């Protein structure tokens, strides 16, 4: 009898333990595996030193992270990565030996500015002392509410360079736009802001600007304004409905619903007034997927080459009549029957005779531009030599490394300025809009720095694209500077 009881107790215990294991499912862990050669490198994540050294496996929150690997005698390794819940991210790197080094001492008033060296974030804020490589460097300090402090310098082996920066307060520039009715789109210097009235902008530079306000069914408002530091500027417009005479459009191509196997297409058509009188304007607005671009019109006719994206694209034209009344075309939907590239850079500008050029360099230093429109991993679709654009650089399958994107004002021709803007797409999704950048200097051979706009760099790592502002390798940087002062004439 006693044996039976013991046996029953044993069976019950086994069943209880088994049921516990079966009813408990392990939680998915998000982790990072870090290996380096040589080992024993300190692991720093988001400026917080861990107790771990390589090799190590660490649990980490999902999201985007910065990691540094630090080992005496070697250059600090930096990487930005994004990880989803339940995933494991692996880093395997060979640390580069630091043969020569110098010391950088940085302080700022006020303190607490983030330190960027050669375009990449360090893990330090001011005041700080850093060990850096010998050679040329660019230091940038960022602090909310203050203008960036930038300094370039050169250090040799064993040198110490000291920076005592006084941060200047960012001037307050305020532009408020109100309309009746509300919900109008706002364009500044030819670029769509993505905002609707009522809206207040605080990130516009002082000086002269053009503001356009448009709401479907109403006349477009076109204003030239001057913004001054610390003086708020307010626009308050009552929108009116258009009355004859206003422009009407006949679109010859493309037709609604047309499909294209290439991203470069031609649009052409005719504008006249609804009364049958000629349209005497020399320009009109073409909105491509909600982004405005000016097109040239001659005796009512227009003929432009544009770039579309993969999938659905909406095109719509508008122009103002002799009394400022706005005429709008029907929306034309066209389709791009091609795969969206990994990287797509779109350039446009707002003056009719200017020639603004898009330039891109890949990780191997290959230069894609009007004189060499195809490189091993990308291409430039068109070179628009007289006004507006767009020009598009596309990388169908991006390689690991850094792509450098810049814009050159080749010629202003009869214009006195040009405002250029850039859109960056990853896999067909708009990631960032830059500009407008105000050009007042042109230089066909590229030797004048004022004729260049260094837009951004894109880092490709493990199948993902990030707008990083990382620097290309020193070898590629040297080639970029040589390419920029060796441009051929058109």
C-alpha cells in the first residue's frame, strides 16, 4: 500500500512538471551578437558603456541603435543598425590598427553639444578629449537652439588640437500662413512643403522668398516676401473661386491609365483660355504625385521629359489666366511597370533657363553625372539643360557602402538665381526632402565651392539604406574633389 502511494506521488509530480513546461512558451528575445578581430574590444551602445567586451551576445530593445567598439591601439568601430522584435543582429568586424594618432580637446559654451567628426557622430558631448587619426578633419558641434559650429583642421602624429567653441543662438524666423477656407497647400521657393493652412514655419532662412498657396477649386496665391530675424511674418489670405477667363488644358500624351516600362516619359499638350483666346503665359505648373514643378510654355504648347516612379503616378497641370484666375487639368494617372529601385534621388529647380546638375558617387568612387550617365550600379535618367527638371539618379540594387549625393549649378544662363530641391526614395518610399538650396553662383567646371550643394550621403549596410551623412573612404573623397574640378563642357 505504501509503495502504491509513493508511485502515485511520483507519477503526479512528473505530470505536474511536464504540464508546467508545456504551458510556458519562451519569450522571443531581441539580441545582438558582436564579434571583433582582435577580441576584447569594449562595447558601447548609445553612449552607454557596457561591461561586455567582444565576443558577446547582448539583449537589446527593438529599434535603431548606434554601437561603438573601442580597443586601445585600434580605430574605433561605429555602426548604425535597426533591429525588429525577436530578431538577432550580428556584427563581425576586423578592427583597423591605429598606427598614428593625435588628440582633440573640445569644449563649448554652453556645454553639452554633440560632437560630429568627419560627418559621423561620436559618442561624446562637450567638453571631451578624443583620440583621433592624423590628417585633415571636419568638426561639427550640434546643440538644440543653437547654430551648428563647424571647424576644419589638420593634425600630425602626437599633435593636440584644442577647440573652444562659442555656440551662437539660432535666430527665430517665423512665417505663419492662414487662409479662408483652410486646408490650402503651401509652397515655398517652388518646393512643396507638405503642409496645409493654417501653419507656422520656424525653419526658413531670413531673406527673400516666394510663397504660393493653392487649394483645389480656388485661385492660386503667389506672393514675394522678405523674412527678417526675430520679426514674425503673417500671411492671411481669403481664397477666391476662379472666374473666366482662366486656362484650360488639352493633354496629348500621356493618356489616363497609360502604363510605361521605363521611368522616363514625355508629356505634351496645349493651353488656351476658356474663352478660346490664346494663353500668353510662358510657364505652367505640373504636379507629379503632389510635388510641383514648373514647365516651359511657348505659344500655348508644352513638351517636357519627366521621371515617374514605379507603380501609380498622378499628374495634374495648372496655370493662371491674365487676371490671376487658376485653371486646372483633370488628374491623369499613369503607371510605372518596373521594380522600384533601392535608391532613387530626384532633383528639380524653379528657374526656366538654369542648368542644375545631379551628381552621385558610389562606394567605388564611380561618378554618375551628365558626362557619364551609367555606372556599374546606377544611372542618371536625363540631363535637363534648361529649367525645372526633374533629373533622377537610381540604384536598382544597392551595394554595401556609402553613396555621396551632390548638386552643381552648371549655368544660371539668363536667370539670376535658382532654388534646387532633392527627394530621396528608398524602395519607392519617400524618406527625405532637402532644400530648396539657393544658388546665385554658377560654374560649369565646378571649381567654385559656391556652385556646389553637398546634399547627403547614404549608407547601405546589410540590405538596408540609411541617410547617414557618413563620409566616403579617404580614397573616394579624394576622387570626388578631383571630379568636381574636372567637369567637361556641355
